[in-house]
């Protein structure tokens, strides 16, 4: 009986240490996972914000500096905008941010949406350079596509509430 009492104390102490260590390990693992998730979300948010900013800078540039844009027309391919100077920097920023988005996106739909919006932006550059009279309509389509991209980015970041369309064709201005 004395042997049981003599062993019960150290065994219960060892069980307590083991249980405490196990619980602490689990808490630390969970905290590490949460920190990694937070960092991942921040990296994604930075890449997504950078791409949206580059898109808007590109659109602002091509719509306000149309005479500085030339159009390359190859045989059977779509016309492409060509830039020099500041325009080249704006285009490079857009392409770089698109690549960054592709590297961090978790869903293929995010990449698809970003590609669609980037392609629309290039078409707007061509339309601006050609002084296309349908440019305002193309810009409305672009902003609708951009809003779709923003909603996809919000879904991927865990923000489920989609934003409404940026343009309402039936709305009247005051």
C-alpha cells in the first residue's frame, strides 16, 4: 500500500506535466497557424491592392495621354498598344502586379478575372489611341469587369459580401 502511495504522487505529477506540455504545444501550433494565415492574407491583400492600383493608373494614363500611345497591328492578331516613357512604366507596373497576383492567388477564378480585366484595359488603350467613339461604353464595361474582380478578391480573402455594380445604366445624375 505504501508503494502505491509512494508511486501515485510522482506519476500524477508526470501526467500533469505531460498534459500541460501537450496543451501548450497545441495552443502554440494554433497560434502559429493563425499567424501564418494572417501573413498569407496580408501578402495577398498587398498583391491584390497593388494590381487594382496599377489597373486604375493604367486606365487613367491611357485615357488622358491617348496621343502618346501607338497601336501595333500585326497580321491576324488583335491590335496592341505600344508605349514610350511614362506609359511604358505604367504598363510595366500593370504587368508586374498581374504576375504578383498570379503568384499568390489561391483560386483559378481569381486569375481568370484578373486576366479578363487586364485584357479589357489593353483594349481600352487601343480604343483611346484610335479615338474610338465607343470608348465611354468600353470604359463602362471595364468598370463592371473591375468590380467583378474586386468581388472575387473579396471572396478569396474571406469577405463574403459582394459590392454592388459600379454602374447603373438606369440611374440619373443629379
